[in-house]
């Protein structure tokens, strides 16, 4: 008879959850401090530091990262979110011809001090995007081609890292025009990356500039 005492398997499960939570917090700290940029690397480094093989999900790390940002940044975080969304709108209007979509933490409403503005545009000539940004006084910091394989298909995109006249950092991803309208699954939250177009962002800033887009 089990008189309320946890069996070995239950204790192991509780211990593993506790370790995962610790790894998630450590990984979130690494991302928040800017030590690591990618969730995968942050989790692996955190697990190694804590001497465990238990890895949290990206969502668990994101939740801890959100808590750290809230604790450290307070009301200033909300002010910065509004500013970043306003800057995103200016950039998207400049890039209007290329179907710009606001994604990432500025869309989600989960920014922290290391966040930049993520915008996706759809065009087959990357030089046109660069010219448009330079014409609007953006400082181009660097560019790179990134290749990823999803569901057996290899896709490439052109990433532009830039700074607006207001000194807000941007990452603008240029995808082919044939990809416009296609949605992808978020590797962090597990939902579809819907994002905001120009009209939706304008409405948001007027009606609810602090709204969050997270699936819970």
C-alpha cells in the first residue's frame, strides 16, 4: 500500500522537473545578458554549467526570460516596447512595397534589453531593400545569407542587421516573393508566426499598444 509517499519514479520525475527549471533559468540568464543569442546553445551551455543532461523546452526558457526582463526592467520595458513598435511602423511604411511583416519579440510584446525589431519582407532583389533602408537613413551594420532546412527542404534568406535614425536595432529578413503569405511554426511558442502588417500595427498602436501575442 502506498501511504502517500512518492514512489521512486515520482521522485525522479519531480527532480527532473526541478533540474529543467534550473536549466531554463540559467539559459534565460545567458540570453538576457547577451552571452548567448540562440536558445539551443544557451540550453546546452546552461545544462553543462549545472552538470545535468536535462534540457528544458524553448517555451520554458522563454517564460523564464520574460520573468527576468520584467523583474529587471519594470515600467521602462513597456515604454520601450511602444517605442520599438513605433519605429517598426516607420520602417515598414518605408518598405511598404515589399509586404513587410512585424514578427519576433516586438510583435509578441515580450521584449528585453537585448531585443531588436524583427521584420520580414518579400522580394527577390536584396539590393532594392538595402537601397530603401539607406535612403531612409538606416545604418547598415552587416548582412548575411542564412540557410535552413525544414521538412527536408532547404531555404535561404538574406538577413540585414541595421540601426534606425533613432538608434533602434533591426533585423530585416528578405525572403523570396513566392514565400509571401506562407506561415511557419514558431520554434519557441509552438504556434503559427502570424505577425502584424502595416494596417494591423497602426491599429494596435492606437487601440492597445502593449498587447501581447502569446498562446497562453
